């Protein structure tokens, strides 16, 4: 179980010295991690650089996601950025190093080490987009189950403006999130859009003056009132939805419905309603 007061370095462990250094820089403090009241908070922590990504930060981020996903004390994950930005993309000082620097963002990478792993973990991920968000930061921000954005924030893909391609699988994911008609201009122009436009096209779910506070409120509601078993199962259904025909989707849901009837969650939900109290759902087995 993760100590609710722990930091990332205490909870995640160190997989090896090479992993934790980039160009002589220590990565251990570039992302922080804490757990309180069943909510894991992952914070990108390079505020002086608008939380721009260094090589290795992607793997560290995924490791923290998996730490939260495997912890029975955690029911929801909130991701945000320290300071005024969410994530300005890859650190430009590394990009300027040429091929050696650029390849560090690609070598040995897969969906298992990159932000879209959020789609396949069992716990809901909420991103609180508190400021500037671009490049890999854009991928990280939108690869979440629930996306909340600050009123004055802006975000964009920016890849095309740097002579890059649609990175980290975003050309596959973005049309599925907001449709091809909305995704194409974002990717092809690389321009930044404001919160009202992001909300209009469905890129974010809501806009708030304080998206972190709003994200924590949603997280508390899920942690308090929602079955972890239901959340994990529904996330798997959503992930498989593009691969199923309507008939397959219905058949699969019927099988899952029968399975859900055998779980203790439904009995607890009904008992809580009858007793006019909050439900006490069991943690999902790891």
C-alpha cells in the first residue's frame, strides 16, 4: 500500500541509475507523486520550463501511472503541472542537440512507455490542464478519461510547426476522440487553441478557473461513489469498442453483465441506497 503522504521517490522505487538521469540531470524530482483519500496525484514538476519533457520523463510518468494502478488504496488518478504550465512539450534544449538528442525520445519506446498507456490501465485518469500545453504535453493531456482545462489556458499539437510528425500515436487517437474533421486542423496547422474552442470540439470535458480543484472534486466523487470493478470493466469496454461490431459489443456486454451480477458491488450499492449511506465498495483485486 502506498503511504498517503509519500513522494514519488518513496513510492515508485528506482529501476536503475541510467533511467533516472538525462544528460547529467536527475529525473527523480521532475514528476512528483502523492496519494490522499484514494486519489493519486501526479504532478509534472519543472515549473521554470513550463514542465517541458526531458528524455526519460515519459517512462517515469508511465511507471507512476502503473504504481497507482496497482495500488489497492488508489481509486482515481489526477495529473497536472506545477506552476503556470501543464507541459510545453519536449525540452527545446534537447531538441537542439540534433539526432542524438532527438532519438532519445524514440529509442526503446512503445505504447507501454508512453502517455497513451492511460487507455489500458484499469483506473480512471483525470487531467487538469492548468496552463500551456503542447507537443507531448498535448498527447499526455488528451490521453485521459476526463479532461478539464483552465479558462485562460491554450493547447495545441505544434508538431508540424517544428518539422515533426504526429507523434506518439496521436494521429490514431485524436480522430477517435473528436472526429477526423476536428482532428485534422489541429494536427496539420499545429496552431494553439483556447479553452472555449477546446470545449466546443470536445477535446476537453469542461473549463474551470481552477481545473485542479475541479479535477479533485470529480476524483473524490468517483473514489467515494463509484465501484472500482465497474470502472475497470467499462474502461476495457471502451478500449475494445472500435474492434467490435454491434453484435459483438452486445454479446460481450451480456457476458459482462452476468459476471457483474456475481460481484459484491451490486449488493453493496443496493444496501447503501436502502440505508441512505455511502457505499463501501471493495478494492478491485490486482
